[in-house]
C-alpha cells in the first residue's frame, strides 16, 4: 500500500505521530510519501521561520499532538529551560513550536522505518493531484508523478480572495506568510498597508515594525475589530473555569429529542456566558470591545469565561455535524468575525506591543474602512471620509474557506468532482475518517482532507486541538486499512 501526505505542517505531523504509534511489522513493504516545500517540511509555513516577532497565540497546554508516548509541548519546552507559560510578558516565538513539530516528525519517520515501512521525502510543492477512475491517485511534484493508493491533503490555510486588479498589482503581497518574505519585500517602504486585523495580521504588523523601523504601518478591516486579549491563568484562578451547558452530552440530548437547532445551540452558549456574567449580544458589540481594550485584565470574569471557552471546540464541531443543513447558516451568522475576535485572542504581551505601536503612531488603525483602490498610480486604502496611500499592501485577512479559491491541488480536485462542497463552497468529508465526500455524495476511499479543507463538515478547523482530532480519526482509518491489507495478503 502506498500513502501520500501532502503538507507536513502541524496536521501532517500529527497524522504521522499517531500513525507511527500504531505501526506493526505487518506493515513492512508499505510506502509513505511526504510532500512539502523544503522550508515548510516538518514545521509548516506558520512555524518554520526564525522570527521572534511571530509569537504563539495560545496557552502551552493547548499545544499538544495528543500522543500518549510523546512529550507535550509544555514538557518538551520545560526540558529545554524555556518558560512557555508567560503569555503576559513574553509569548514563545512560533519557530519554537516548529522545532517541536520537526522533532516529532523525525521520531515518527524513524518508528515507521523500524517496522519496515519505506518513507520517502519529496521536498517539493505539489502542483496537482488527480483522482483516477479506479481509485488510484496521482500526485505531481517537480515534474514527477507518483501513483498512490491513499492521499492525505493537509495543506494548511490560504488567504481570502481579493479583486483581480489588486491581485495583479506589483505593490500587493498576496499573503502574510512566510513572514521573512513579507519583511524582505517591504524592507525599503515608507508606508505599508495591512489588510486584516486578526492574529495573522498582527503577527505581520509586529514583524514589519521590528524589521522595517522606517515604515508607518496602516491596518484596516471591514469589521474594524482587533482581537480581544487573553491572560495567563497562573495567579488569576482561571484554571478551574469550565462550561456546564455547551457540552457534548447536552448537545446529544437535544439531538435525541429532535430539538437541536441553531437557536437551541446558541441558548447553551448564552447560558454558559451568563455563568460568567457575560452576554452574547454585549460581547459582540463594539462598546464591549472598546472597554476591554482599554484594560484587558480588569474583568476577571471575562478572562475566566474565555479560559472555559477554549475547551468548546469539540462540542461546537459535534453540534455542527448533527445540525440540519438549513440551521447552519444561522450559526455562522451569529458566530462570525466578531465572535472569532472575542473567542480567538491575542496574548497580553502581544497587546502591550501593539498598543505601544499605536500610541506612538508607528501603527495606525483605520476606522470606517470601505475598500482598496489599485491602479497605475499605486494602492490606496479608502475610508468613508479619507484616502490613505501606501507603498505596499499586504494581505493579512483571515483564512479562506472556499475550496475553488484554494489553488492547487484542492481546487483541481473540486473541479474534477473528487471533493464535494456545500452551498458556500466549503469542503465536505466523512466525519469519522475525514475521507472526502465526492460531488455525488459518496465517500472517496483514498482521499483524506485535514484542516481548512473540511470546513463544510466541521465548524472550526484551524485550532490545533481540532486538527489533531482529525489526524487521529484519519490515522485510525489508515492503520485499519494497512493492517487489513496485510492480513489479506
């Protein structure tokens, strides 16, 4: 049996970690092919750069690949003398987690090889994946086609699409990562625009501010909202906070009684927020954000609420899978950009850096942003009452979800019908194994998707715990497949 893994970042490493844990001598002679660009192989684009400005935006206990016989990230970092718990003052650079991932992929490859599995590494970007009529899959990279029985596509995220005239403009940088490229392209600019105000945009702003000290940086997004701020749980009594209403058991109870709807799911969330003195409509308002931004640690109940909500990903994804399709738009409408700004937060240490840059005028946050004009005269960022010209504009918007805009190889598989999509163009998979659902609704036996490509089936796809859960499901399917073929032989 021949398995390909396209994309060996966090999701690909998690898959290999769990697959190697199940490896047996009966797998001897099987082949695993790993495809990724050299700079990303074993780390991923977001964790492969040695730029300290790009920091981890979550607690160390949430940075775990879920393997019982491997060190957690906190244990691994502690064994190297690194203090990974100081989100308030000095969040850990992303490349440190990249080193953790690289060590895990090396351990996984060695374990597989000891069981007789031939592991082949192709340090090239995959240009195309073709799904044959008889089940075989063809992966094309560096002008060479590799025929495989199973292919796991774990290519990470991609930016949201922009207008064609902007995409083609020489002063437009289409994606924030890799940050080293973004910094290099803006090294001599006097003014730099950044589209987006999420965590990726903030990573870029901090890197540009550090490495392009002459530049004035202008941030803008249509929502106008920066993320809320999280604080370290140590010393604040946050560790005991938990959710009592938005749980898998309560969701299953609603489903069994045929009462699971968008509104009943949101009622569970509202009830949990109320336990911490929070109100859903209030936290989504600009007034609440402004008060929070002035002093993020003043409201301890808010910090406890956020700490509890970090454990809600599995419940939300479980509910999403059970919700009738007609109910799902109601969830996306309420839990949209402003909710994600509330739920997915920047560390307190990052907030301090950004606030200082804004206070000194190095960074400007545009209000009432309406769009961008790109022409032969350059690029201008537009508000309702002003025009701000910039030397270069960087796309730091959130993750794209529509597979037809994902580029190769996912878009090609959608066009061929090998991956089905929902009405919003989001990828559909079998929830139990993450195998792609074809356009005709049948399960593709050999094509597995992890991460952003599954957002038609999973509500949340970018959080590490979600990706690890998907990797576990996929690895269990592949392990059964490998073992079953060995027994049949």
